[in-house]
């Protein structure tokens, strides 16, 4: 049994440690602590000219699931961003027109509403800006957009949906893009065990998952937070991770193709991590089969070190640290709004 004096000393030491951590800007690993508030997702931002409403979301949903928006009429946005597969496709890299194997993985659209720049190489600036991209790409959906808009404008069902969503704005690239973006902004995950723990539910995460979060934010251990920062587990930046594929004779140059700066050679966008357990394989080239593969890659500081991101360094992690990190990332999976496949206009 502790004496009253001993108990007071323990409490004082605990409070002191908490104060030191808070003063150092480190999160206090206690459910609901104010230092964790930066991890709470805010309401998703929307552009002034595309405020969400039921009609716009409904139209975007119809377009998202309609394979007739592809050149062969057999591929929709949901083909590569399937809600049953974490809003991705479960493949190492995507498949395009006539099942062509593409160079990059299909990223999940979970929480893309919070992204400030889009695509693995950042070539699109917003959800509206990226919406038509896959349709226009000859290696992806390969759609003749002139033919698409001609068809949409004579389809009675779509004409009704467009008029309800964007009265007097017509059926064109702008309204198609705005509708699809409005729908994609509904695919938000903010109720994971981690989110509940941050909000104050001490039982939402296991002790192992809390330890994993400690490794995640500790600059002397995982230091994952340097790129996967609050609140959406991404810095919206670009980094060369030293993947084996970077060592190819003609590697994918990533962000460098959009911004020809030396540091951007082989650099790709930092993905957000909520729902990460649902979206294997990992990395832009799909080279990591499991979350443990990802952790091991970072632990050894990459494979090809040419032009490596300065944030990537070998880590001093025990096997327990690695398992704790994986357990924490599994605690980032919650739910997205339930989806029913719409009946498409004929």
C-alpha cells in the first residue's frame, strides 16, 4: 500500500511529466487530453460556388457509378475507387482502358475532401479540378468528352438531375466536375477508434495502440508525424521514399514532372492514413503488401537512397515497436457513409 505522502508524490510527478510534454509541444498520451485536439478533423471545406446539397450529391453519386462515362462503357470511377475495397481497388497498380496495367496505385478517396492538392504527383489543385481527369486520360477511362456531353444533354434523367443540382448552369465539364466533387466530399472517415480516443473515450484504443501512437509521434522513434501530420495524417507534401522502383533505369519521376526541382525527383504525395488497413497494397507503386512491410521499409531508411527525402532515416525500432505501430494504424479505420448503388438514368 502507498502512503498518502507517496501517493501525492506520484501524482505530482505525473502532473509534472504532463506539463513538460505539453510545454514541449508533444501530445499527452491520455484520451481526451487538450494536446490531442489538433487531430480532430474539422468540417470538410467546400468552395463557395459548390456548397453541398442533396441534389448535387445525388447527381455526383450517379455520375461516379455510371460506366457510360468511359469510352468502352464498362468502367466507372467506382471501378478504381470501390467502396467495398476502402474506396480503392485492392490492386498494386490501377487498371485502365482494356485492363491496361497502369504505373501507379489507385489512391483511396477517403477524406480527399481535406486534401489541398490532388493526385500522386499533385497535378490537380482541387476535387473539382481532378474530376474529369480520369475520363480524359486515354490510358484510363478514355472517354470522348464531346460525345459524353452530347449524350448527357439528351438523356431525360440526367437533364432532370443536372437542373435540380445546378439550375441554369447547363451540362458541361464544369457542372460534371462540381457534382462529382460534391459526392466525393461525403466520403469522410472521422469515427475511428483513434478519433474516439482523441475525443475522450479511454477504451477506444488498446494499450498497444496507444503505444503505437507514441512511436508514431516520437521524433526519436517512428517520427511518422513529420509527414503524416494532424489532422488528416498528411502534410500534403511530396517525398522520395527510396522505394526499389526508384532504382529502375527509367523510374517514375513523380512530382518532378510537374515541378522540375531536384528535390522533387521521385517524390510522391503523402497519403492520408485513415482507413489505411483497408487499402493494401501500399505506396504509389503498390510494392508493400502489408502494413508491416511499410514499417520495415521505413525502419531501414529506404532501399534506393539517391535523392532520398531528408525526413527518411533508418529507425531504431524494436520488433515490439513495429507491431505497436501496425496496431495503431489499424486503429485508424472507421466507417464512411453507407452507400447504395443508384439506379442510373436510361
